[in-house]
C-alpha cells in the first residue's frame, strides 16, 4: 500500500509540475518530497490505528480426547476416520470377555443371595431363626446389587461411542492395542462439528478500536485472491502473557518478567455467503490475515481494504519445490 501511495503521489506531483509549469529548483522539489512524506505518513498512521490489521489469524477448532472408561484390549476399530458420524456411532470396541465374566459371577451371587433372603424371611416369620440372620441376608443382597450395576456399566463401556456429531482424525489405534483408562492416554482425537472459530491476533496499540460488532474482513492463505466479510463477535478479556498459575511459589520479577507485550485475541465470525463453497474445503487450523474497520476515520478504510486484497493476491506466489 505504501508503494502504491508513493507511486500515486509521484504521478500527481508530475502532473502538477507539468500543468502549472513549476520550475525544478531547491525549493519546489524538497517541498514536494517533504509534502509527500507528511501526507503519506499521516494516512498510513491513521489507517494503522483506526483500522487495525492482523497478519497472524487462524481458524481454531476444539478437540475431544477419546479416553476409554475401562482398560482392556482393543478388538475392533471402526473405519470412520475423517468421516462425519452422528452422536452415538460406535468408534471402537474392547474385549468384553473379562467384564462379561464378572457380570455373570455377580448375577449368580445375587441370585443365591436373594434365595437365602427369601428363606431367611420365611424362617424368621416362624421364629425359626433370629432376625439378625434375615438382616445379614438382606445386607448381602444390598451389597451385591450395586456391584452388579457397576459391572454392567463397565461392560457397556467396552463399546466406545461418538460423544456428538463430528469426526475422528489421524486414527492410530489398532486391534490388539491395550487401551488404558488414563486421561493422559487417549486412543482417538474427536473433532465436534461446531461453528468455525476465527481468531485474529491484534497488537495492543489498537485496543480501543477493537469493538464488538465492528465490520471486518478475513483472507486465508489457502484461498488466494478471496476476501470474506466478517464481524467482531468477541474480544477475549485475557492474554497468556499475564497468566499466574496457582502454586506454592511467589511471583518473582526476575523469572516472570516478560518483555513481549503479547497480542489481543479477537474472535471473528464470517457472515459472507460466498464462503459457503469453501468452508468444507478449509481445514481446521488454516492460516490467514484479518482487518477490522472501526467507525473512526472510515474514509481511510479503503486503504486497508486495498492492502488486504493485495496481500490475498500475493498468496498465489509461494516458493517452488
């Protein structure tokens, strides 16, 4: 944009010198040069502050780690990688034999305990046995019933289902692998199908111009030559550079001091109908650029729009391999 402005001003100056036949001397030429520096510099500074630009923007997505509720050997993995599945779709199965054996054992014990309870109840009614024996039989039934429910729950969880509508990607689990019920060892990564999250990282200098509802535009590296209309949905209220985690140590200026100012995260929502044909093709994590147009000095916004489109056209050029 600065080159375009310089060329435009140069052309305008040449026309003025030609039309008005101004002499080229030590007064007119420096005046034209300094005037151009002041004029172009003022326009660029005004544009940068009132219509902020982020060269670091990205499409983010949330992942759900699939962790089995029980530990066991994987016996079957469904072929659903990178395919959209509905909530409840079977993703993989664990060997149910040890869990079924436990259920069968508890069912047999519970049946026997209920028979003993019925017998003790009849005998206690005829005062043939003490009430304590009937109470002990009832206690055994009460203990076995929840154990059986827990065993059935474990058996049901040998089949792992999709938590919502979405897809699993980069599936590396295979039959024969031991799946552990540990939060740090998920067997799959599930991506729910939700609204695409576009985050633009803007410099703090323009914080006062980052307002919810402002018009914005987004250009992705993966879609050269295209710029999509968007709006500011939210300005995130915290930055990682100032985070203080809970712990047993006090803050130390020597170790926690961070001279990197950090950037403000702004959530953008694309509301351009022309984006629909590209949305299914754009992978999560796609990189791009974004610009926000505030209500201040809105006439200067045309410069930012031209600059963003020039950057989008430059995406056609990339290193040869």
